[in-house]
């Protein structure tokens, strides 16, 4: 069995090691696929679906961050179907989450030509800011539920397990076990969760206070 796989991505012939994801194969060819939940140091959760691509002979769009390449696979990362799907994802996200402090997602919105007012009738997620420790704040009104913070706190990096999933449906959010204040959890205040957050949902307390003071 060959340890190399050759496929076509956006009309480019790409050869990569077997087991490589479509996302990694595209990156090796200089093709950019937008992502939110994906982080190179973490296990891909494949929850945001922004990285979906069109694969010939597959009915549904495929999440590039987890689907491995196959010999002869034909992938389109910028087809009309893909662009429409990404645009709608970003429009829905903007209707429910405050994204003013998420520059990468804002860039995706501009690139996609997404209309952030399209679903303006949707209710924005509202949470009180948690200022329960001397190091960082949690503002879940800006949380896109990418789960990066939960992963980095758990098996992927820190093995602390201070964060988990809370509630379900529209009320779902990142939480601590039993809703405890952060100092009462197993958190060691390593800062990894803040480092991987793609929005302003987790932020240095000092930075946040300066912003509140207009600094």
C-alpha cells in the first residue's frame, strides 16, 4: 500500500502522505480554507463547518479539517455551493454572537460578502461577564462555541478539566463544572484557554479593564 496519495484540489494536482486531511493537503498547495474551530495544536472538533468543501461523488459538503484524502479525490474549495454554505454560516453566526473582537472571523465575513443583518431578527446571546479571578474574564456573549478552550484544558494539552459544556440548544455555552467560580475549579490559570480563543470571549483581566476604561 502506497504511503502517498495524489488528488486534485481546485484543479491543482497535490501529492501528500496517506492520512493527511483535506485541510492540510490544501495548505500544502497554498490553498486557504477558512476555519474557526480548528487549531493546529488541538484535536479538530469539526463543529463550525466553515471549512467544508465539495468533494466529487460525495452528496454532502465535507469538513476539510477531519476528512482524510483519498487517491484520485477531486476537491473544490471555492465552488458556488461552498461559498453559499460559508456565507450562510457566517451570517447566522453574526446574528447570534458579538463578533466585534474577532478579527479573523470579521475577515472571513468580508471575504464571503456575508450580510450580517440578514438574520438580524435572531436573538443575540447575552451573558453577564464573569470577573471571578485575578487573571482573565469570560464573556460568553462573544463565544462562538468552537470548544477550543475546553479541548486545551482537557486531554489535548493541560489535563486540568476545569471547563465543560453547559446546557443545550440555544442556551448551550462553555461552563465550569457545577457553575463554580473559576478559583473553585481545578483551573491552574495557565492561560492556554485565553491563548486559543478566536474571539473576545476569554481575555486578560488587565486588557479587559483597560478597554472598559476607554484605554
